[in-house]
């Protein structure tokens, strides 16, 4: 099986800094793979709040997003106290969703820690079914900022 390759597009539309917490450290003494996904999740929530949304489940009347797939390419270790700069870009839009791509750079070691992708699909939580991307989300994603 071939290795996962994630091409992070330019430009990114959001970035944040997140420190590695003690709870992120695994038995190998570095940030665990599940915690890198958790850091991507934190970045995604900060990004949505930056766009003016309260949460992933409150984009538009009963409509939110869910993660449909995940890919992460780990590139270097991160340790307790290291500061990561996490950049986010969006790509590969379709009627129901899009991809969010992440680049995690370790500012403490000056190494790229990981790249990742989460597929986002829009869902009506009341009806429990996939729905088209709400226009307000498309507008704000295109602007890369809240209106």
C-alpha cells in the first residue's frame, strides 16, 4: 500500500497556534496520532468561530457539518510544550461538502509535524440526512472571514 500524500494548497485561509499538552503525549513520549487529529479538530472549530459560526452543528437552521473521512501524514515528532502553528485551507468542493486541509508546523523545532485532511459533509441534524452546503457557509468560506 502506498503512503498517504497530502498536498497543502496555497493560500491557506486561517491559522492558529496550539501548544502540545501533557494529555497529548503517548507512551512513546511524543504527541500521539489521535491527539494530532484532536489538534486538527480544535483548529477547525476555531476556524468556524472565526467565520462567525458557533459550532460545527450550528451552521444554518439545523444544518451542520460532520467529518466523513480523515487522512494524516505524520512527518516529525512533537513533545510536551511544543507550539504548533496550524494552517487551514479548503478545497475539493461538491454539492454536499468539501475538504479541509491542515498543515501543522512545529515552531519549537522548526519542523513540519504533519499534514492532514478532513472531508466535511453537510447534514440536517433534525432530519438526519445529507444536504447541500448552505449558501451562508459557501459565502463565508469564499471570503475566508466572517461577514
